[in-house]
């Protein structure tokens, strides 16, 4: 069968599977938010105790990044994807049948580990398949990720209200889907030879093996790792907006208005990701990231200083349109730096971001509680400007 399929046909087949896996991963990682009230009630825990669910997943992300940095590029990516889909099936099924919260947390940590690895592998696999054209196709993956996140609440609603299942049904149904994906992808691997890679090793990389010390010594890689930290901190500006509004001006920023402002931002991001797909070949990632980081940070500062609903609506929408593809572009830059070791390189930036995600919330909450919420919101803006300076002065653009 593999002899009858051209390489381009095999590329399309494997690209479709990567898209399906990315969409399903996004769905699995986004389901919890709308299911949280049901899960909290089921286990009879407090809101403070419920934070363990997100913490366990974040710990899983951090742990798997350490493994990916050292080992991921040593395995066959296609076979590993099939195995990981099978493991994620087990994690989702255990979550859906967990008799105790402790079992849920362990399975949730495993889901965080395996899910992030699938996210990493699908990205770098597509990077390998398309080589210098990776930007557009990685853009497709992350657009599907955004779509998966957006439809997760609707998926849960269908499971709960249409199918009449409880919260565990969402995890079980998705578990069966990943099992089907794993089995069918394994069959494709057996029947269809994997496509040829278009990855070309950079001439300025001397060794065939990528060491952590080499990444740290690389000026550009160090810049990308640092930007992972600053971008993660800046991301909390939009993440903290609902709390900021409710604490500072609840009469003005009602629940409906707060949700509408965030919707403006989310819609802008969706537009950005869809536009990136056709525009990717024409965009210079590093130059765009310089513009994006400065523009969006200035928008955030203007919104905070003006503090008017119409200003928040307009500028948050504009910020979403400009920033929606930023993460995709950083992944593309990372793969461009180490195309032959893209899993390890992207995991390094992911680990840095994960650390930032864990410490950003307590830092901002501490400042908000003890000094002022306004000053707490200034913190991510400062990191936004830091991101611009990293791209402007630390990252060295490669000559064409």
C-alpha cells in the first residue's frame, strides 16, 4: 500500500492525524473549566482544594518537559505518537471513573504529562514534514487548538444535557476517541511508510546531539527561553481581568460586560490565527513579534490607565487580532533554530513558561492583597515590555 502512495499523499495523511490529535488534545485540556463545578460537588471539596486539579496538571507539564528535553528526539515520532494516544486514553478513562480525589489527581497529572507531549510531538512532526514551510502548517495546528478550546464548553453541554451523562462522560467519550485514534494511527504506521522529512540541519550547528548547555550558550535560544517566561507573565494580564474588574468596579463592569470584553479579546485571537495560515509565508516571525509585543503592551497600558468600557472593548479586540499568532511564531522560531532537535528545543521554552505560570499567580495575588490591584496589573505589563526588549536586542536575526 505504501508503494502506491506518493510522498506528498503520505504527508497529507500524517498531517490530518496531527490535526486530529491537536484538536482532541485541546479539547481534553480545556474541558475541566466548565466541568469544575460538577467535579467540585462530586468530591465535596472547597474552592481552595480544587486548585489541586490545575496544579497537578501543571506539575505534569513541567515534569514531561524535563523528559522531552533529554529524550524526545531519540524516539521515532510517529510510533511515539501512537503510544502516547494510547496512554492518554488510560488517563482519561481513569479520570472518568476515579473513585477518590487522589486517583483523579494522579491521573490528571498523567494527562498533563502525556497531553503536553502530544502537543509537542504533533508540532515538531509537522515541522519535520514541511521544513521551511513549517510556519503555515504549524499555524493550522494552533488554529485547531484554539477551535478545540472554544468548543470544549459546548461539547460538555452536549454530553450533560443532550446525552444525559454526568461530568465523567466527557472524559470517557474523549478517552474512547483517543483509543480509536491510537489504533487507527498504529495501523497507518504499519500499512503506510512514514513520509520523508524536509528538516535540514542548520549549518551553524556542529553537533548531531543537542545538549542543554548548547541551548543555554545559544544567544537566540536563550532569548526564546527568556521570552517564554516574560510572555507567560504577560498572559496573566488578560487572565486576571475578570477578577480585577470585579474587585475594583463591580457596578460598572458587570458580569455580562466582563465576559463581553474577554469575548472581544478571544474573537480577535481566533481571527489572528485564521489569518496567519495564508499570511505565514509573507511574515517575518521575529520582526512581527517585536511589533506585536510592543503594540499589545501599549494597548494594555492604555486600557488600564483610561479604564473605560469602550476602550477595553476596542483595544482588547485589537490586541487579540495582533497577538493571537504570537505563540505559534515563537514555536516556529524555535524549530528554525534547532530543526533537527525541535522537540527538545520547544520543551525547553515550554519548561520556562511552565515555571512562570506557577509563580505568576501567587506574586500578582500577593501584590493585589497587600499593596494595590492596579500595581498588580502593572506587573504583567512590565513583562510585556521586557518581551519586546528581548526580541529587539537579545535575539539576533539570521541572514537570509
